[in-house]
């Protein structure tokens, strides 16, 4: 199998892809998702939160700041628009919802960009306290980090040009398919669809730039991520719409801090029970009517 590793993509179009350029809208208004609510949800901060048994929580509380790793170029999930410094999207809302239960207000969250490949190292090195970044829970990752959740289940899919004949992963033989280093979709292509030529970058927006220029035939990652790009490039790209894996999204945490993991699982469960999860979803991704909330796995 051939694999191209490209570290630098054409910056100009990439920045356009990152920015959500042309979408306009007030900073607080949702840009993605059909029927997304206009009003930003507010999560009640739990002022009596006390998780002193958690080393991570205690250090964050003492510093007055919770450090959260998120994506910056995934519209609808974790995205920083041009001219803004604030990330927004479903993952960002989940981070705020969880932070509130842990006793942190939104302005006490310090966001750091994580790309797919640096999520484990950042948690292991203590650069961040948690990761909320379309992060699939799996056994390999559990060897080095812990997960609370899942809070959503996505599936691997394909983004192709509107007029493409590619209808699923079996049509990728001899085709160039772009994904991201350190991601489960890239690993899946390498392991199961090895007649495809994998082009791997550090972020998906670079793949989208290549799809636009025609230098790759498809982009592969989770359907939730691809839908955001399809919306941004309406009329140009389509999501094939036949997911071929399950990607349960978890909140990544430093390994071995069980008190933190319990606290985050409780926060997610509370949000799912009291309607905050639904508000977060509808504010960022659209109607949650047909979306199933997953069961928390307290492994
Ligand atoms: N959910 C997959 C993963 O964690 C793909 C999305 C991503 O790379 O963030 O690898």
C-alpha cells in the first residue's frame, strides 16, 4: 500500500476551509445544522462541586482554570471561525456542560487546539486536563488515557465531490483517499482497504482543500465531521451516507484519575437526563429528535 505523508498543505484555501468563510452570522449564532436553535444554552455552574480525590480536578481548581483540548477546524463540532478566537460546536458545548458540573464557568475554560495525533501525548504530558475532540473510545487508546462517555456515536463515512460515483469504501481501490494521522479512520483504511492510496495530514481541513482541488478522490472520517464540511461547501461535496464503523465519542482524561472519570461520567449523565445535552446538540448540529443518546460506559 502506498501512503503519502504531506505535512504542509496549500495554506490559502486551507484557511478558507478552516474559517467557515462566507457563512457570516453573529458569533453566538449556530452556523451548522438544520433547525439549530439560535439561543446559546447556559449550563448552571455547580458552585459546591468538590472532587478533591481527583488530582486533575484539584490542580485545575487551585489554578482557577480547566484546560480542555478541542478541534479548531471541524464545523459544527469544534471550530474557530475567521475573526474569532472562541471555538464553537457540539464538543465545545459538551466541554462547557461538563465544566459547569465540575464547578468551572465558561470563562474558566482554557481551550487548546488538539489534532488527532496529539490527544494522547497532550493528556499524558499533562498539557491539558481533558480532551473533547471527536475522540473515539477504543482499547488501544485506553492503554494510555481514560475515557468518560460516550456522549455521541458517529460512524466512518466518505466525503466526495457532488458528481462522484464513489458509493462506499469498496469503491476506493486505486483511488486517493485523505484522512488524518493518529485517527481511527486512517487506521481503518490502512488495515481494511489497502488498495486505496491513503494521503494523511494532521487536520481534516487540509484534506478538504485537496478534495476541492481534485488532488484526492475522497476524504474519510466520521460522518458528523463530514456533514459539517458538506454544509460549508454546499453543492460541491456530498457525504456518501453509509457509515461503515462505530465511533463512540468520549471525553479523554489522564489515565488513572478514577475520581475525575466518575465526575465527568456523572456530568454527562446529568446533562443527558436534564435536557442540557439536547440543547447543546440542537444549538450546534440541528434537531436531536432522531438522535439516540448513548449509554455511559463506566468500564
Ligand atoms: N473519531 C475518530 C478518531 O478519534 C476520527 C475523528 C478524529 O480524528 O478526531 O480518531
